[in-house]
C-alpha cells in the first residue's frame, strides 16, 4: 500500500499514544535534523481509532520536545487492515505479539523496550514538508494537510 499527500492529516500530539520506548540518541539526531529542515518531512502512521503510533515514535518524541500542538500522520484501521503486518525485531525478548497487544500497551501506562515491534505497512510514504510554525499553531490557518 502506498499513500498520497492527501492522506496525511495534522493530528493533535496529545491524541497519539506510544507503545514502545525510543533510543534517545536517535531522537536527538532527528531533533537536530527537524530543526535544520524547519519541519517534518515524513508523517507518522497511527491507528485511527486509538491514536496508537505504529511508525514514528522518534518523530513523536521530537514533537513533544518541541512542544508542538500537531504532527503530520497517516491514520489507518490497524486492527482490521490485513495488509498491515506486525513482527518482532530479532533482538526482542518477546516470543510473540498481536496487534491487540500493541494497542493494549499503548493504552496502558507501560511501554515495550525500543525496537520491539516492526510494522510492515508501506514502502512509500509521501514526501512532505510541514513547517514547525504551522505545527505549533493551535488553530490551523488552512484545512489539515500539507504545505509544499
């Protein structure tokens, strides 16, 4: 599956829920690049029903660090979309995992260790550029979406 730029929405950062921890060094490097680019160039992928982050935990952490109000995301029907494949990273200590386990963890106050889960969703996310200024606005000046 691949998405178009029109599939990207600006969602409230507070609505999103992580299910695994991040690697702080990776987040700091991404923070540096996000500031250099003055925006986000890749959307997160999240479950449209719960806000569970499926791809983009480091981008989410950058948005929180910058105290942004919104972040670009593609929202999908995670539990019912059979094209979304879930697997464990080789270094994971878990024997198995289900999509419901991921959602349950996101809705709990706990997190899996970094690089526990891997979602095979798409080989192509649309290239975007959404400025940090636009993401910091509480009230959008335009409908949700992207800017060139």
